């Protein structure tokens, strides 16, 4: 449970644009992520043609799906900003490393793997 609480804020911070709309249903989160579920690491980057904000929003949507599927509580207010920054950095470092290893990997799977790993660490 401690690991899940630690990841809760990390996921919330990574998904801030996605989770900012408080009244969304789980089905709405899934529907928003649906159009990007088929992308590989490389194809998602190429699809955004340099629009980093849109790329980060799609990554956040995929994190949201992983968090929802894993039943991670998104309401832990006990994480400091320094800890949250560390978790964000770890997430994006891992995402970069794993996508460099296999740019054709399904990005949703890569992200879900990172969420699972961070849940065990934090």
C-alpha cells in the first residue's frame, strides 16, 4: 500500500492535464486513450510532429489508463514536491531508456511496465 501511495501522486502529476477534469468517468479516460493505444514509442513521437505538449498529454492519458487498471489511489497528498520531481524524472528517464531499447515497442505497454515498477519502488 505504501508503494501505491507513493506512485499515486507521481501518476497524478504526470497526468495533471488528464486528471484535472474531476467529473470524468473511467470510460471517458479509456475513450480518450483509445486513439493512441496502438502506437509504438516511435510512431507516437512521429504522430505529433514536434508538438511536445500534445505528446505529453497522450503520455498522460496512457499513464491514466495504467493507474486506473492497477487501482492506484490518486488522492495521496503526502508527497513533497521534491519527491514528486524525483518520481517524474525517474518515469521519464525510464520511458526514454525503454523506448531507445525498442522504438517499436507498444508505448502503452512500456508505460504500464514503468508504472508497475515505480509502484514497487515508491
